C-alpha cells in the first residue's frame, strides 16, 4: 500500500515541514524550503530500511547546520518500524548527523 505523509523534522540548526510519499519500495518528497529528497526502502521483519538522497537548492543551510551549494546531494538513511512510528517521533541520519522526524499519515494513495 502507498501513502502520503506530512513530515515535520528538526536538527541542530532548526526545523522544517514537508510531504513524503511512501509506497512500492519508493520514498519521495519535498520540504517548504524547496529541497527535494527521494530514494528506496526495503521492509523486513517489521522494519523499514530507507536510503534516500537530499538535493538542496543553492545556498541552502540544512537542519544539520551544513551550508550546501546548488546540486549537492546528501545521503539520508533511516531504520524505522514498518508502521513509520504510528505517530511517534523517529530519527534518521542526514549527512552523518541525527535529525528528529515526525510523520503524520495524510492519505492512502491508490
């Protein structure tokens, strides 16, 4: 089943909001700052292992505190429960730093 989530995230340099699609082994989304992220995931034994790439726009400063030039890709890794936290906070690794993530299910996608 595929779903669309609202995403709230925070790191040592601030916070943000966005949207995240999760379905059929694919994750893709964007945030309010114009940054994009996407990649794949695999589910096994009640866990979801995701590997995504965050592409930041020119001059962007990530919530991890790093300033990035246009087109720079940052690796994002997550090891979450398959229920994506069921409303509870999660963590992920963004460019080697921890970011707090909260997902809110918005709608099932056919």
